[in-house]
């Protein structure tokens, strides 16, 4: 590297005058980010008894750790998680479970924060299970609901648990049902389940709550939105949010339109005709009327027996869901099955075999549920599998499996 004239004289002067300030001492070598003297202490794993005792005592830290264990995908955690749930189950079922959903931007978190403060003022203990959408690309979630609910996050009578949807359909996380049981055992008598935000098909939350609350905003296609089937006809109560300032008139108009739309639906099995309310979480107006509507609905379904009937039906539904999950896990953790499925996936991706042929051969090899076969062979769901399989082979997948097994099990005749 060539020096400029001034740099040349500076270098020459520095070579002859070693005490000059122009000399730069060599610095220390780059230090490691983590101290070499730091030793990470491994956390002691709690026993099942310690988990259960902490949950029943209302220890929030132990409750959070237990939920993390239940949500874990590690097969080594499954047995202990089931033991914790079984021992907490006799202490559960004494809360009111309310599902809260709405279009993105309807103010679900702000509404929960406002009405949560009012609920705790009535000497209730509130658990908020906030489901955050997971990225289809990275699989990550922001889990920022606790940050949004700043005023109740420090309330000792409120427990907020954000969970990623992790690809689960229906707006709830894979282990939301089990989390509800643990929260109830910890003494929370009101449980809010905040979903990821509806399209028109988000319905799984309805199978685990006593009451389904739908939040709407004014000016969002009210007349057409009101007569759509699906999410609308499942609502037990509807709330028009952000009814403040210049938006009050629009909110009242939307209330009238939705009330007219709800009259077009037949009376639900609960015998309750849904009501529409307006409120503002920011101005704290209309919240008492909303909660009074919640209490009236709960009194109604407890008086006519629908509350217990609905809980029993939900327990039956989740029994079958648990069976499907056990079968699915046992299948995927079978080493022989894992290698074969990987082979079929590779052949499908390389276009060496069609999704339908792969599904056909998997049906011959396994007793995997139709939904899992559909997903593994690149189809959207079991209905799509039945449609395409029947079109390709002229018989339904279930019938094909039965006929194939009957043929395979038939004793061979001596020729």
C-alpha cells in the first residue's frame, strides 16, 4: 500500500520516535460472546406430583410449565403430560368457557382487556388463551397478545397464555382443550379462548366452549355478512365493537342490520335467540350490557339443561379426537412406517407416482386414517381424497380398503 506524502513523514517520524502518540497499541483479541467460565445449569425436571400440586395451588409458574409440557411434540413428554391431565381432570369443569372470535381488526384483544378488567372486578379469576396464527412459511408466531393486554397482564387474578396455531384448523391450537382443563384445575372460573380471527369456516372453537361470542365491526358488508351460514349461525351473542366517536351511528345501524339477519336463522338447539350489542373498549361503554347478556345466556342454558347436554356432547367429540391423535402418533412413530412414507413422499414429489396411486398403495399397506393419507399424498383433506379416488378407481377409498383386506385375508385354494 502506497503512502501519501504526509503519511510517509508520519511513519518515518514514528519509526524514530517511539514515544509518540501516533503509535497505536495492539488491542486484545476478540472475546467470545459467552464467557468460557459460564456453565449452564440444567433445570430440574418436575415430577408429576409437583406439577399437580402446583397447579391445584394456583401456582402460575407451574401452570405455565405444565402447559408447555402438554404442548410439546417430544414423544418423551407425552406420558407425563397425560398423567397430569388425568389427575387434574376431577378438579376441572367448574368454569364458564367463552369463545371469542371476529374478523381481523375487530379489536378482540382490546375488547378482552377491557371486559377482563370488569370480570375480575366481579371477583372472578380469568384465564385468557390467545391463539396466534403461525406463519405458513417459517412456522413462527409473534405471540404478542400479552403485550396488547397490558392493563390485565399484571393482574394476579388473570392468566394470559398465548399459543401458536401451528397449522391447526378451526382457529385454535392443537392442545387448547387440555390447556382449558389445567386452567380450570388451577382455580380459574372464567376462560376466554381468543381465536386467530375468522374467515367463514373457523368452527373448532365451538366444540370446546359453552358460549360463542362473535365480534363484528360496522361497515364491513353487514347485510351480506349477516346472512352467510357457518360462523354466523353458531354465534350465541354478537358484539359490534368500536362504537365510539363518529362511529356510534354506524355501529347502531350495523346492530339493526345484524339483528334482522339473525331472525332469518332457525332457533338454535339451545333455544336461545342471539342478541346483538354495541360497545367501545376504549371508551369503556356498553361492556356491562355485554356481560349481562352473557349471564342471561348462561342462566338460560343451565335452566333448560342444554349446558350439561352440550358439555357431554363435547366430551364425546373429544374422546374420538383423542383416539385419532393416539392412532396418528402411534403410526408416525413406527420406524417401518416412517421409512415407507418417506419413500412415497419422494416418489410423489419426483412425479414418479401420482397422489392417487400413492394413496391407493398406502391404503393397502396401512390402516392410516383417510385424513392423514390425504395430507401425505398432497391432497387437501379426506373429502378431496374420496372425490379423486372415486373418480380414478370407481370405488371409495374405504370400500377399496375393505375389499383389498378381504382378498388378502381369504385363504388360498389348492390348485
